[in-house]
C-alpha cells in the first residue's frame, strides 16, 4: 500500500501515526460496533444509545474503488457537515499532498483498495486533530466515514502507560520511519524532546522522562520511562 501513496502523504501519515492510533483506540471504546443512524443535515450520528456531533470525512465506493472527500460530495458541498473535511483540502494545499487536494482518489492501483481508503480516512482525521473517525457500511457498495466534531469528545491525552503500545503500533502502520512516528507523537502531544543519533528523550508533563532508542536500522529498540534527565 505504501508504495503508491505520494512521499508527501506518507510523511504526514507517519508523523501522525502513533497519535492517530491512540485516537482510534479511544473512539473504538467509546463507540463499539452497534446499529447506527446518521442525520447529515443535523450533523448527528447515533449508535449504541449515544449521540455524537460529526462531520462527513469522506466515502469509499467499493465497486468503483474510488474515494471521495466529503467536501467534494456534489450533494453536500458547502454544507455544515462537510466544513471539517474542507480543512483537509487546505492542509493538502499547504503541504503539497496531492491525495488531499483531489476531489476523488482512485484506489484501484492498490493491492488492498479498502485498506488504502482507511489510510485516507486516517490521515484526514489526524490532520484535523480529531478524536478518531468512524467508518460504517452505508450500503452494499459504499462505506462512509465520519469525523467527531463534538465538544464532549476530546482527543486522548498522552498516557505513559499505553504510550509504548501506541508508538510501536504507529511505527508498524506505514513502516517507513519509526523516528518520524516517535517525534510526531511527542510534538502532537506538546512534549519537548532532545534528539541524539540513536535516541529521542522526552520530558513528560508529570515528571520524569521517556527514552526511545533506535537500532542501527532505525527501528525502535526500546522504550524506557523513568526519572532520568534529558541528557541521558
């Protein structure tokens, strides 16, 4: 999959990878699989007895193997439910990411088009700083993706306990630059770091530090937390 996305897309995706994995974990717990309904005019999503204000991130046509961004949906352009997706277009223009600037993205060239659609939803969610995304089957040939826009659901904060799992999972997601995944995680959580050739050391808000070390191939070799100094 990663061989057919642009370098600019993959750079942004890896920078957001571990942070995005954390957000998907959170929303998966908040909205487990259950029957659902959505009212796009009201920006409302309901599932499992819970209601959430959402925006339309995009949709994937399984038959045509194409992705359509919410802001480009011809029946919804300019509506409130697509306002968040329009910010993805702006991000794509600023950072030269063609997949975020195109109204539709053909995914037929991918070995796994559906996984490629999830990657587009993932990066769209991440650049919005949203607490996850929700993908649902909207018909036999359509999968629709919503992004939370609800003040009652905020992005997950840094958790030192689950951090190693999120960093390791994020590093495997696109599998190009674990170091970028780690530096992006700390930057997106507003945590200052010191970088050396073989490690990144982060001073945690609650005290102490985390040292992420890398082997000679650039892979994560260890994640150690404790009361160490930034010069460790």
